[in-house]
C-alpha cells in the first residue's frame, strides 16, 4: 500500500481526531477499528487494522513468526 506524503498526513490528522473523540478510527480499508485492536506504523504514523498493517509491511504475522521464531518452535 503506497500513499503520498499529503495523503498520509491527511489520514493521520483525521485518525488522531477520531481517536481523541471516540477511541476508534477509520482504517485505510474504510473499516472502523477500536484503538486497542489497531497498529500504528512506525514509519508513516498511520493507524491500521492488523490485516492492512500486514499488507502495508508486506508480511503477515504468521510469516514473521515463521521467519523469526522458527528455531524456537522446534521442541
Ligand atoms: Zn484496515
Ligand atoms: Zn507505514
């Protein structure tokens, strides 16, 4: 998912207002997400649901776990 700088800051500003007023925000997929179930990108500051964040980072949590914890899973 690629956003221009202007789009990114518009999204972040809108989301911050939503979070302050109701602890929810509108994800880039148009879904309304509660803040406790959301993730904020370290790089662009945009809040997203898990699914969008996985796409945004190009890796699902399952992939990440396989990649980083494969050794730990051998028991
Ligand atoms: Zn989403
Ligand atoms: Zn990002």
